[in-house]
C-alpha cells in the first residue's frame, strides 16, 4: 500500500496553550500525516506563505500585528488557493458567518472542539476547496466561449486559435468539460421522414415502370 502524502499545515497562532493543543491533535492524528509550520504573527506567516504552498492554513484572527477580518484577508491575499480555517477565541456568530462568507472554509471556537472535529474540518475543507477551484476553472472555460468565434457559414465548423477548422462539438469539448449526446430534433426528423418517403415513392414508381 502506497504511504499517504503528509498534509502541510500552517498554523498562525500566538497563544502558547492553544498552539500546544493544536500541535498535539495534529501529531496524534491517525487519519492523516501532517507537516506543521508555525507562525505567531501575520508578518512571519506571510514569509512562510511566500516560501512555499500549504495544503491548509489554520489561523487565529487576533494576532499581535493583525486583528479581526484583516487577518483573514491578509492570509487570503498571499495564499488565495489555500483553504483557511479560522480558530477564534470569540463565540461570535455574526463574525463566523462573515468569515465563511468571505471565503473561510470553517470557523471553530477554541475550547469548543476536540481533535476529531478539527481533523474532520481540515480534511473536509481541503476537499471543498478543490471542488470550488474545479468549478471556478470550468466557469472560466465556459466564459471563453462568450467572445467572437469564427464559424463557417456553409459547413458550420469553428476556427480555433491555431487556425484549424473543427466541428462544433469538438471545439466545445476542447474548451469545456461538456460532453455530447446525439439525437435528432423534431424539425429534422420531419424532414428526414419526408425525404425517406419521397425516396421510397420514387423506388416504387420506378419498379412500376419496369413492369409496364
């Protein structure tokens, strides 16, 4: 069995007691392996974020050099693709909702969660962030189809950026995650039936002429 890759975690926390609690939870986890990095200030955390990407960031909002939502915004500006969990000492429902609305994956109040809840929140947050990024990428790809697209007025092929003419379904599948199923619309079905009936009628008339 291939060993699981460790999850890189940046913990931004200035309280020694809270830091010890978090470190113990992460080190004793059986659900995941963890490489933990710690910063006590947002200024130090920024250097850590610039040094390399993390799988997830756990941050307090009240730090010696940053407070409140400004802390979350600072983290997001330097690590926009990394999921963030807020670990706060404030039981503030309004702040929690605002933090999640602004992009935090979760808001946990210190002293009210155990190791299982924190580990589960970390794993879920990483997966949710991946799904959100996939959705955002898909939406960006779809938006590329909103511009002017050269199309042949005769055969309806589309010209790509390299100058090649491609079928509509080929072009769309290359630029989005869409797939095609094939059918026939009622109007085309009616035309096809009329052509079939006309062809059948012609064959019957030809056979009658041969008999005469």
